[in-house]
C-alpha cells in the first residue's frame, strides 16, 4: 500500500515536470517534496498524503488522498490560479503509469487559495483522490 503511494507521488511529479508550459511558468523545474529554504516563487510542493485500504472481498486496492501546493509571491491571485489551472489540466488528461500498480482513477476533489501573511505569498491547495490496485 505504501509503495503505491510512493510510486504515485513520483509519477505525479514526473508528469508535472514533463509539462513545458508548467515548468516555463514556474521558471524551471521547481517541483519539490519539501522546498529548500528561500526558494524563489513561484513553485509547487507535494503536501499531505493519506493512504487507506480500499480492498473488497475479492480485490486488493488502496485509496490515496494528496495535496499539491502552489506558491506564488505575486500581487493578487492571478498567478497562483493560472498555475493551479495548469496542474489540473496536466493531471486531468493523463493517468501516470505506476510501477507494480494500476492507477484506477485520479481526480481533483477540491481546491482553495489563501493568502499566507507570514510568507507574504498566495498558497493554492489542490486536493486529489487516487485509487490504485496491485498488478
């Protein structure tokens, strides 16, 4: 179950890193599990992840909830919303391949944008749900 979560994170970041439109908008490969100190805005981080047993009487599976965080230091919400739109487009069009697992579904469950006064930055949160089965 946990190896599926690790594969999922790697596959999601692989898809995002391969998207030229997103990497250009970020100013490079600024996708992080945990952003290094003083990373220049904008950038994307992988947020909280929870994994649950999704097995039935006849099938084994896992349910994963994860958050993609989009950070922007621009004035106003425009940049963070455009970046979120691109992340959503990338993850909504292609199911990433996972080693040893089949990705049954991947969809965005919700999103929000808030201003972080301590960082003087806009923070976009995108929550996703993925279902996996071992192959």
